[in-house]
């Protein structure tokens, strides 16, 4: 007994071709959008100056176990501030669990990590703390994040509205904690 497969008619072949074309265009569009976002991140930044040395600030910034005592933005921070290490924390505002990888950890100068929401390219963030010694002997802290991914254009206004305030609140708390530590020592 021979079984034959029915041949697709011209309408069915056309529908398949159109479906494949639409899927191909959608895939190419997503790839282009992801590449464009990598080259053009959405950046949020907040700076603050404090009467403390970069070494004093670094000590407070990297004391992750003490974060619940003062940090209004990052809860339950765990890990080691060393290149290649994976940190773990929960954001206070939206409750996301983040497990970023440390990209830079230069004592008294820079702490930087990168994390991803679900999969790379969807919603990625490179978070950075830069410590600059001021001529007056204090320190300027700049906290910033470069957001990339195909969801970012749809979330930029929300990020601007919510994340900048979190950075400012964390910077103010970090300043207070660091200056108090310097005064108490």
C-alpha cells in the first residue's frame, strides 16, 4: 500500500511564503532594534558631593551586609565586589530579583555591574558608581545606569520617572551614612 502526501495548492504555498516573510521581517526588526539599543543606551545619572574620602565612601558602598540599615533602593545585597563575581539583590521599588555580574571593582574609584531581566537583549542594565576625589578633600559620587534592550524604548519614561528618584535617595542615604562613619571614627 502506497501513501501519498497531498500537494499544497497555490494559495497554501502563498500563505506559507507570506507567513515566512512576516516572520523574517519581524526577526530582522528585533535584531536591528536590539543592536540599535546596544549602541544607544538610555542613561540615567545622579551625582552628590560629600565630606568624606573616596576610601571612606568605598568602605560604606561595598559593605553589602549593612545595606538593609541605610539603603532605600537595593535590598538584601549579597556577594563580593570583585570582577567576575555575581551579586544578588532585590530592588525596593519594583521587587525585581537581580543577579548582576561585576564588571569593575576598583577600590575608591569605581564599582560597575551588568544585569539582565529574563534574557540578554530584552532589558539590560549596566550600573555604575564612580567616585571622584574633589580638590576640597571630599568626594563626588556619580551613580548611573545605561539601559539597553528591545523593551527600553517602551519603558524610558517610566525609567526616568522612577529610577532617577531612587538614585537620588540612595545617594543621599549613602552620603549620610558615610559622613556619619567619618565623624564617628
